[in-house]
């Protein structure tokens, strides 16, 4: 049991550290990849809401250490994203297919980017026009959908808990 808790803590720290340090330095729009919200999607798919809430809490606290925003912004955003993920998997998209994962990752990415864009506009730290903001959000959507698809197929190859509906081509 303690090994499982320790492995979960290490996983949260690794994802949050990669999201903070490594992803932010990537070129060609890849810096807009959001690992922690994507991890929340797959943690909720593979386990339950309790474990995903721990991921949101501890990952948010770790991201707060390296943030210059007001304290609690990442925690608030991660719990809002977690509620959206949970409601969408419980009420709207109930299967565990690639399509539901893509739709939920697109919604989560859109909500995540719009919340932080509004937060940055409110504090006056960002002065982007509508066209520039739209380009940034579109690149972020594409990057996160591709990443969610790749993570889905990697986990599907290992665990078989997902259903890649209509994407198996049998000849």
C-alpha cells in the first residue's frame, strides 16, 4: 500500500515537473501542451474521482510553487477541469473510446486556455488581440488532441481498458 502511494506521489511530481520545466521550453507550439490536465483525464479514466482529486490537489500545489500568478490559481483551474472531466464522462460521453477522449481533451484544453487567458487579461499581464489569442488556442487544441490520442493508444496497448471504437481496420 505504501509503495502504491509513493508511486502515485512520484508520478504526480514527475508530470508536474515535466509540465513546468520541460514543456515550457519546447519549440514550434509544443510548449502549449498541458500535461497535468491530460493526466487528469487518464487518471479519471483508469481509476476513480478520488485519485484524480489527489492528482489535482498535489499537482496544483506543485505547479503553484513555480507560478507567478496568485496562489491558488492552478488549484482552482485544476479542480474546475476535474469537475468538467467527471461530468462529461458521467453524463455526456459514457464510453471509453478514442472519440470521447479526443472530445474531452479538446474541451479541457479550451477551458484551461480560456481560463488562464481571462486571468492574464484581468491582471493586465497579457496584451494579445483576438487573432493572436485564437491562433494560440488553436495550436494548443491541436497539440493536446494529438497528445491525448497518442497517450490513449499507448495505454490501450498496455491495458485494454479502453475501446478504440471504429479505428481498428481489419483487412
